[in-house]
């Protein structure tokens, strides 16, 4: 029987949370989900972020000077400018509010309407939030978002949680599948009163929304209640959207006693 001689030094196993292969494995999925909840929460708390106004809309829109004469981009450019101006107005409005009622402009962090929202806040001299998503095709955070308030998510559902958790108002600009998904997801939470807080929702751009969605037909067919159509507003200009939010804030959000907790 041979005698095994042990090595001079014992094994030095890697800490589990430093094991990249394990952390990216299916068994560690719940850990990754928790990271996208806890890391974001800690960073937002550290940056004193309590409230947001969220902008949704297409990533495919461009500023007027970047359309290159393309008629499709030219047609949609006013919406980019509308988001940019509204974000600028809202950011300035926030500075006039009590400290615990101030809010940050928040977008999905990409190009198009998302860029316009972050850009409007940036040009007003204010910080803004970018909740990005990792996609198979390249999409980076736009350059107008505040670096310390920029995030990149793997899980869509966690990203949606953060969109709604802190929001005090939602403005939905023309968009595609992603915008529709986010709009209906938020409307479902509001309609079912799953969230107790009051959130004004604005569909920006009547020509677009009236053409692509016939929401009154849902009430006609009985799939929603007629009063559900009052859960959102319509606006065709930054000024109109701003006044809707301002009036709603004065009637609801600003009347809530401090501290106004996100879960309320």
C-alpha cells in the first residue's frame, strides 16, 4: 500500500460570491435578481433619490438636426423635441418643491425619447436617472444621463419595478412594442389598485395614439370599465403635459404628508 504525501500547502478555494462561473449559472439566478434590487436601492438612497417622473417612448426617434432628411425620422422629430422640452420644464419645476417632494427625471437610458428626457434635464442643469437594459443588440446609456444615477439591468421585470416604485407621474410618448408593454404594465398596476399611490399618466401625441390604439373600444367591448378611460390623460404639447402634471401634483402628491414613502 503506497503512502500518499499531501502537498505542502492546502487548497485555497475561491469565495462563492467571487466565483464568476457560479454567479452566472442558473442556480445563482435569484442572487442576481436580488443584486438588481439591492444594489440599485442602495445607490439611489446614497444619491438622495426619492421620487421620479418617468418618460417612456421609442428608441428610434432622433433630434431634428440628426434626421438626415429621412421622412420617417422627420415626422417623429417633434416628439423628441417635445420630450426634451417637457423634461426641461419638469426638472426646473422640481427645484421649486419642498425638499422631500423633489423628483428626478427618469428614462430607460437609451437613445430616442429616452435620450431626449435625459437631455432636457441635463440642459436644465439637473441630474437624471437612466434605467438601461442589456440587449443582444448594442444599446448603451445615452450621454446625457447622470453617471452615478445610471443602471444596467439584465431582468426586464426588475427594471419595470424600479420604473414604477418611485414614480410620481408617467409620460408615454409614441413608441413600439417596448413602450406599449411598459404602458399597459403600469396601467394594470394602477387600474387594479395594486399600488396605493396616485400616479398621473399622460399619452403624449394624440395623432399617433388615436391611430395606433383604440382604447375606447375596450370599454365598448366591456373588457375595461368606462371609468378606466379616465386613468390617463392626453397631451399634444410640453406645456399641456406640464400643466396636467402640475395640477395633479397640487391636488394629490403635494398634499400627501411627509414622509411620502414609495410604497404608499
